[in-house]
C-alpha cells in the first residue's frame, strides 16, 4: 500500500467523518487527543492553520501521507481534495476550541 498513494490515502480517510470534520475534532478535544492534520504538496503544510499556531500543530501532527503535488489520476485528485478539505475544517475547529 505504501507504493500506492491512492490506496494509502483512501485508507487514511476511511475512518474519518469527511462530511463533518468538526464532529471528529470536538470528540478528540473532549478526549484531550486533538491533533492537527498536514498534507503534502510542494512542501508539507497545515490547511486552515495561521502561522502563529504552526508550532502547536507541529507538536500534534498527523500527516496524510497519500497526498502529494503529483496527482496520479482523477481518484487521487478527489481524495487529495477531500483530505485538504477535512484537514482545513478539522484544524480550524481545533485551533478555535482547544483547551
């Protein structure tokens, strides 16, 4: 699976609430297990995270390893788009509601 970014990203997203990332974020904050999701492009970045919170997120990082700046096919593009959207919404919620 490590050699197949599409399968890897599909697996990474499989247990996440892609339609309501804030529900996952709220659950994680309640359990004191909040994280920040990063994605890979030309460089790794945290969607939805202002620069002043980068250190906070770097300490809690989960990286979507199946993301990349090289898009293999339409399915990969769709999954990358979902990962970025999820990360942005989740991270934004965590930044605004962290303990």
